[in-house]
C-alpha cells in the first residue's frame, strides 16, 4: 500500500485520468492505420496480386494482428498495472464485460479501415465463387459496373454483363480450377448502359480445405488505352505515307501497308526482320542518317533513294526519330517515308523547261537587240538624210514629199520603240536604271519638248513642282520622262481648248525613299467611265474612232502603266466626258544622301529678297512663276491684270518700297503687258522698273515694240528655272559676263552667250557622220571626224576636245576599247573628257555596258537631235532648247515676215514644213467655226474662233492676218458686232493671201538655192 510520503508519480494507474487514457489509445490506433496505409501504398502491383491469391487468409491474419495489438493496447492503457499477472494467477476469472466491448470496437474499426483502404484503390478488387456469385467488391468495381455495393454482392456476375455470356464464363471457370491462376484482357459489355469495357485482369484461386471454391481478382480498366490503340492501329493501317519501326541496328520491327505497297512487296512479313540498309540503293547514305539521329534525335526531310522489290529505284523523304529510354539509350527507330519520285522527275522536267525558257528568252533578247539594230540603222539613214535634204533648196512639191517621209519615219520609229518596249516588258527584260538625277531638270526637258505642240493648238502647258518636293532623286529619269511624255502628249492630242497642267506632290517619304504622286490634267474630250480601265490595256483606246482621228498604237498608256508598276507605283484616271481628264500615277525613288550642287550659269545670290511684281491673268501661270521665284529667295507679289499691276507699282513707290522687276504676261485682257509697259514708260516715278514680258507665242513686230517701250526681256512660255533666272540676271545687269547687256533679252540671246564646244566624232558610218556633223555645226560647235577607233585615239593625241561622241561598233578598235584607253591615260593626267556613246542597239544591257566601260552618257540611234543635245547639256551644261529670235521689221506689202519665220524655226526647214502643214490643215476648220459664229452673231463664239486664228497666223508672222483676226476677236470680246460680216470677209481675204504666199515662198526659196 502506498504511504503518504510517496510521490504522486507513483500513484496507482487506477488514479490516471480517463481522458488521458482515451487520447493515448487514439494515438496508438492512428499509428496502426498509418503503418498499414504506408505498407499498402508501398506494395507493387505484383505484390498486390500475390496478396490477393490468399485474400481471405490475409483478412484473417490482419484480424488476428489487430486483436493482438488491441490486447496490447488494452494492457497498456485500460488494464491496471498487475492485471495480466493477476489474470494469469487467477485464470478462472473472466475479463470484465466493459473490456470486451472495447476490444470489439477496436476490431470493427480495423475492418472499416481495411475496407476504406481497398476502396481507395483505382483498381477493381473483387471476390467471386465458382458459380459467379459476387462475395465482395470495392468502390471502383461498383462505379465501373454502374451499381451499388448492395446491388452487386450476392448476385451472379453474368446478371450484370451482356458479354461474355454465362456459358463462356463457366467454361473459363473450369479451366481456371485447373490452373488456379489466370491473367489476361477481358472484353465486357455492361447490361445497364451497353458500354463496352476492356479490363486487364489477374485472378487467384480461393481455397477451402484444399479445394478451389472461388477467386479473388484485381482488374484495371484499360478501355481508353484500347481505344487509343485502336485509333493508332487504324491510322497506321490507312496512312498513305509509309511508316516503320526498327531496332537501333536497323532491323524492321513493323511496317504499315502503305510502305509495303511503296516498296513493291506483297506482305509486310516479307519486310519485318529485314535490315533497312539492304533497302538502300546506295548504302553509304545510311551512316549519315544514323549519325544525324544520334546527334539530333529527329531528322526531317532527309532525301534517300531506296530499292523496290523489283530493283527499281524510289526516291523518298525520310522523317526519322530515335526513341530513347530514361537513361538516354536508343531503344528503337521509327519514322515515315514519302515517295517523291514523281515530284523529282517533275522538278527535273521543270528545270529543263526553265533552262529552255531561259535560252528562248536569251534568244528573244538577242533577237530584239538585232531587230532594233537592223531597223534603226536604215531608219537612221532615212531620217538623217531627209533632215539634210530638207535643209537644201527644194521645190514646194519636193519639200512636201520629203516632209511626209520625215513625219512617217518618225512615226514609224515611235511605233517601233513602243513595240520594243512592250515586248521587253512582256518578256520581263525591261529593267530600270538607278542613277542620280534632278527632278526639275527631267520635267523641264519633257515640258520643253511638248511646248511647241501645245502652242500650235493654242493651249496653255504648265508644270508646278512644290518647293517641299525633293529634287535630288535616284531612279530612272528616262522612264519617268517616258510616262510623262505619253500622258502629256495624249492630253494635248485630245484637248482642243483650255490648258494642260502637270502637278507633283509627295505621297510618302522616309529617310531613304520617297513616293511621288504625279497628275496630268486637261480640259479635253474626257473618257466614259466604262472605258477608263480599258485604256490601260495593250492596243486599246476608249473609242476605235479616236484611233482613226488622232492616231497612235494604243500602247502608250499600257507601257506607262507597266512602267509605273516597275517603279513601285500605279496609274489611274479620273475623267468626265466633255469636261476633261486627270491621269494620276505614283512612283518611288531613292533620295540622294549628298545631292550634287546644281550648276547655275549665273550667281543668283544678288537676287535674294528681290521684290518682284508678277502680273498674269492665268492663275496657274502666276503660281508657277511664283514658285520659281520663291525658290530663289525672291519676294514675288501676284496680281491678275495689267491695271492691278500698275496700281501695285504706284502704291509700292509711294510707300518707299518700289519694285525693281515686273514680270507680266503680254496677252492679258483689258491691259496687256505692252499696254502696262507703255503706262510705266509714261510715269517718271516708275523709271527704275525693269520690265520682262512673257508670252505663249511671239508675234510679228513685238520685238520692235519691246525696244520702243524699254522692255528688257521678251521670253516665250513655258519657262524653266535656269532660263528665267539667267534672263532676270541679264535684264537687271547682275550677270558677271564681260559683254554688254543686249538691247532685248530673249531665249536666243541667252543661248548665244554660252560657250561652243570642240567635239570629236568617232563614227565609221558615212551617213551618221554627215548627220552628226550637220547637227553639231548648226549649234555652233566644231567637229572633227574619226572613222575608226584607232584613228580616234590618234586624233586625241594631236588635239584637245571638250567632248567625244563615240560609236560603240567601229572597225579596228571598238568604242569600248577606245574608251578604256582614254580612261587609262586619264589616270596619269588627272583629266576627264566626257564621252557619249552612240549605238544602233537600244537594249538595257548595251546602256549598262557603256556606262560600266567608263562612258558618261548614252544616246541610241537613230540620233534624235533633242536627245543628243540633252546629253551634251547634262555633261557640259549647254541648253538644248529651241530658241525664238526677235522678229524684225515687216514690210507692209509682205503677207508674212519670211526672215522672222525662218528665225522662229531656227532655220529648220523641216520644222517650218510642219508648222505650215499644221496651219493649212487646221485653218479651214477655224474659218468654218468663225463663219458659223458670225452667221449666228454669237459674240463669245466669235471671240473664241478668232482667238484661235490669231495664234495660228502669229506663228507664221502674218501681220495683216493677225490684225484682221484680232479685230474680230476684239469685236466678240466687246460684244459690238456692227460690221462683223465685213471684218470676217477681210480676214478670209488675208487668209487666202497667206496660203498663196506660203506656196510662193516655197517655190522662190527653191529657185534661189538652185
């Protein structure tokens, strides 16, 4: 018995708190479950299968262990210390009922824990008797069979399955009894849902007294796996590409039917086991593929050549993959083969066709070059000799015949050029140059070429380039001019009255590139909407009748459209019938990083901030002049009439800020330029004003009037910047030239002030020699002729020249060889003589070869004077424009001023013939319209028709006819028609005299020269 001094720790266990005992019991029980769960989780599937062989024994063993452990716990926590010993001593005393109840609870809890553990498995766990009665299942089994536990246990398995049948199961049971073990795949169809399931099963016999009474099973639902395998098998069997599996050594494990067919075999068994290397036509291809697989695991689109069963080769694309295990070791190869034999044969045929097409293209290019040479060479002779013949004394009839020949030859050359261009575009052989050029100069050249035609039709031709548009560009100026020439030429052709204008603006711009938007507008006949797309097709016009009336091949707009596309742009038209058209196109150009300094014939720094008064009734004319002046830092003030100009001059004088310069249009209504000059002359306070008159066409006697009124300059429109600037500087006396300022500044006087060149002509063709010499000497140049390349080099050793015209194809030494020798010598001297190549070829490669050989420019034959002089101007800066001299005094008995007319055409008889021919063709129509207007007594129609005759007769310097037509124009403008019939009769008489005089002039001129 414990004493009072005993420690509480030695108190009897009976005194421990019940809560502590219960807690300790719970901890021990939890520990048991944890150990069991860990053990089950650690068991492999095979171990589980082994355990299930003796499922009931395991249950019993587990129960016994649980009972023993419960006894231990009971001894540890529930029984008082010494109880077991006392029980042994007093065996006859049974344990108390309370302790037995607790033991039962522990056993029940262990069984529930066991069931929870089995239910947590993802496998199907079950026990059945031999007759199929279900004795136990886990939760997963119930879920798969779509029934509850109570619905399954006690019922036969076949009650829940449509397949397999009861008979099949009984037969399988009899075999199972013999082996007492079975594993395999079971296909079952459930009765409740009709679903088909696949199970991977393991069955072990349940024994009683040594006899098989049932089975314990473990099954895994592999339905999804089997469905995937089925889909793979279906794909494998039906795929049109060959599929193979092989060992790392290359022995085939499996192949699909497509590969069997591809290699020409009857059955895949013929291929399985075969080494892949034996299928290669060239076995040396195999090692490289294996090496690539070893390095990259996957090799795609490896081209290999295999051998079919019959020995024929087959070209395949092999897509291979090396399959590795977890350690990285290759365990098999697999891949696909695609038969590309037909494709390779097609590629070979395509390559042969491509080579044949390229050969044909080269032949076509050579044919075009040869055709160009063969056609242009005789045309060069025809055009050149016709020019020379027209410059001799001829009868009127002879001149008419030769003029017709010249016009026809030029028309033929235009057609040939169009066809060659179109052919080169269609063949993809038309390439663009990429050279540095000045946009303003390129446009000035084009406008200048077409100015005469516009003036002859009484049209205003204007071009506006905003100052913000860059001028220093990189591209193909020749093709740009070609597009503009086609569009402007068409605008003039289809416009009878009004104006043609060219505008440019920036569409987009980056640091290196600019896209420009060009537009050519006219007031012509317009184009119907349904025809606007058609006109850009080859050989097409909006109306076939216009082809007969206006001529043309119908290729111009088609070529322009293709060229715009090659230049990175597009072309389109906006038009309204009867109101005119606007042709737009865009083109991309590079920007020069360091633009070359433009050559100016005068120093224009003195013109900075110069106040200039511009008087012109045409808004477009005012705008263009303003633009040119503003870009040279001058300060233009614009007015629309002579009276407004006079008022502005007076106000500026009164304000102490007088204008030093007046630019006035000579033909303004109310108060024209001459009337304005007369008013200025009459006012002493305006004595310091310099007057320059601009006119669309020079008229007889106007030069004399200019001198009388003190007009400093008299210039014909359209003007380019350099001409206007030179004229202003000369008129103001700001030119640094030593010679005195001429009494009247004209285009002619500006040209005469320029230098003359000493030119070497290297040309072996006699006709070309004569033509080139005449063209150059007429411009004041001196020419030395060398008939072959060796002679050209010898001549260069003896004399110095400003420029060389070099024929590319010459005997002894070609133009390329001569140029190479010249450039080699210049490496020592440091000099550089400009060389212009001339050749009857007109192909892109010839131009490129010339420039690469060291030549500075290129002019195709037949040599066109304008093209030649443009090239000379670019290299030496000499203007190539046709100038108009000031007309002299005209005898009152003369119907027209012969000297003035010859000066006007630059003594170009062929041009004179064209001017006369145009007048004679157009005059009857003018008279007819004027006669109708007089009959209808329509003032506006009279003014318009008479104005057209004023311009036409003025071009012929026929003063009396001009005055008669001007009288009618004035009557129509004022609306005073008294005596209009008599005035018309007088005009008709003068026109008749003029036509007769022109014929007489031709005959007298011919006799005088014979």
